[in-house]
C-alpha cells in the first residue's frame, strides 16, 4: 500500500523508489491489476481472463521483472528489519522519545558534507522543524542571525569556563592520585599490622598451649606427691600403732 491506497502490481514493479510502500495482505478485487504466485512459483496476474497473447506478454514481462521485484522486496525487507532493530534497541523507552531517522553509520564522520546535511536535517524533532517551517523568511533569517550572534558572543565565555573546569578537573585528578597513593600506603601498612597481629596470635596460641601442658604436668606431679604423702602417712600410722602396741606390751611385761 502507498498513501493508504492499494498499489497496483505493475506500478510497484515499475517504481524506482518503494521506500514508502507498506506491504500487507489485501483482498484482490475482480478485474483489478493484481499479481499472484502460482503453484509453480510463477508470478501471474489475477482477477481477469487473458488471451494467449496477453499471457505471453505477461510471462515475458514478469520473467524479466521477477528478479527485480525480489531484489526490491529484499531491500524493503532489509529496511523494515533495520527499523525493527532500532525499535528493539529503544524498546523500554517512553513512546514520545524522538529517535532521529538519519542514515548516519557508525564509521561516518563530519568530514562529509552529505553526512553533515543528513544530521542537520534530522537533528531537530518534528515539532521544532514544523515551527521553523511555519516562520516567514524575514522572521526565520532574523531569528537565525540573532541565535548565531548570541552563540558567537557566548563562545568565549563557554571556552573560558571549559578551560577552568578542565583545570579544576586536572587538580582534582592530581589530588585523587595522591589520595590513591596514600590509601595504598595505608593499606600496605594495615596489611603489615594484620600480619603482625596474625604472628602474635600464633605466638599467644603457642604460649597458651605450652602453659596448658606445663600446668597439666604440674597438676599430675602434685597429685602424685599428694598420693605419696598419703601413703607415707598411712605407713607412719601403721608404724606408730605398732610402736604403741609394742610399748604397751613392754609395760605389761614389766608390771
């Protein structure tokens, strides 16, 4: 379809520019100039009865044009796919976001007047272009001169502020580098303290373990001494009882 109306097949074949043609399924009207594809894969007119001479003319015409139609269809399909890629890239953005419809490629630069013209033609959103188009010549020229003059007047101040901000950014970058260096030194120092702390923890653990072993050995020694003292005390009590018994026996024998 072109301009909201069904486009004739021959017009489509003969047209050199099909960028504004929208492909869609439409119902053919009896007798209209339409084309269909047969089971053999041939493009033939439909909707009217043709004579043998007309059929041969159509076959010759379509035989020559079919490859051109396929090429143009592929070009149109490629444009649609590129538009879909752009839509997918901007999917998720609000519907009222303006996306310039220019033909600028990734490798293009502003050394080409064609590229610059394409950018300028699509730079402004449609509302701005419409507003500019509605201006009268003298108003548009006056507005353009006014804006260009003000832009030229503001450029020195803008450049001066840019250099000032760049100087501030350089100073900030130097301070940031110094801060990074000091933070790296502090980090290294902290790592040294952490290593010392780990070594001290190991030493304290070793001393604690050694103290626990010595304390356990001392407890065992004291327990052995206590048992030995108890045994000596019991033996002394036995000897003392025997001595008392012997003493009483001697007293009894003397009396």
